[in-house]
C-alpha cells in the first residue's frame, strides 16, 4: 500500500528535506520539490519549486496548476492521486486504509503502521544524522488483571491506558499498539534525555491513574525501555527495536514500574 498524506494546512511543501510538511525519502525528489496551496475558495494549486525532476499534474508541468478531484500528481518518480474531501472514493479508501493500520480495540495505529513509520524515520535519521528514539511500553502484571477481573476488564484497561498516553504525544510522533499489552512510541528528532523525560512522565501518569471497570477500581503500572540513535553509525529498524525491547525486559526483570534507557553505540 502506498503512502497517504492529508493536506491539513493551506500551504504544504513536498520534498526530501526533513523540514518539509510532506517528507518523501526518494532520491528522485528534491529537498524542496513542490508546494501545494489552498486558496480562500478551497481550490488547490500545485507549483514546482525548481526541482531537478519536475512536478506534473496529469503529465503537465505544474506552475500554479489547479488540482482537481481525481487528478494525478507526479513528484519526481513518485505518483499520487488527489482525492478531495467528500469524494466517495476518498471516503472508501479512508475506511479501507484505517482497517489496515488501526487497532480496533484501542484506536491506536497498529504494528504494521508502526513498522512503516519507523522504516521511514530510520532512513531519515541515517541519511541526515538526526536523533530518533523508540519507547517500548508493557503493562506490568496484566495477566493478573485478566485472571482476577476477566478479559473485559483487561480490554477496558488497555483502552483507558491508550487514551492516557495518547494525550502526551505530539503530532509528529507515533503511539501504537505493538501487540497484546505492549505499546510503542516513535519520537523523531528526540535525543535520549528528552525521550527518558517523556517515558518517566508516562510511567508516573499510569501509576497514579485509578482504573475503573464496573465500579471496581484498580491500579496498573508500566515498564518502559528506551533506545535512541543519532544516525551515525547507521542502524537498522530491527536493531533499534531489539535495543528498546532489551531495555524493556531489563526494566521488567529489575522490579517493574520503571524506565531503562540506552543509546545505540557510537
């Protein structure tokens, strides 16, 4: 499945620079390749920004070119289809897309989307030597909740905890359900110090929250493993996940309800 981008802002820069609103990690795309503008009447216009390989709307060079529903936008060697709001096909693709990337219980992005997102961010980190952190979060003694109160209580706790953590995440970060009672957060442009601060904040919020299911109140804690790369030397997605997982299991084996962190070796 290809990438999907929402044009939320009235002016959007597309390019290979990490500072672009739509970042495309492709060698055929210039650092600042094209701009999409939305005027006061809601009309979208595409403009090439003197890119190397050009920007085209339906194979016509783009220069303040109006983009209509169903048009094709070519940026370098990458081709996208413009689907306007209210378009039935767009709504259909939205539903199908969400089914493939959203966890039904918690409404968080799932592991598939986590992997796609991390793969892009790893490439960006390695290419531009930028910091990138990953948090692996696991509920402590979650089996005891299921055994003593039932799986519905466990599901309720997962949903409540996901809602708690989601409130701490910035727009450019990703919070996902990794599987079972394990969650993960991707933090672009975040050094180890800032990642640990966030991890401790999450740990404290969960520890002090009183969960409630059918008038029964209970508490849960989490263990968190943190791993960070600075992009030099380059790392793989598997290496960063394995490192954060190793820190997570060390936290679990060291008494739980704690954060353990580690930068990737330089």
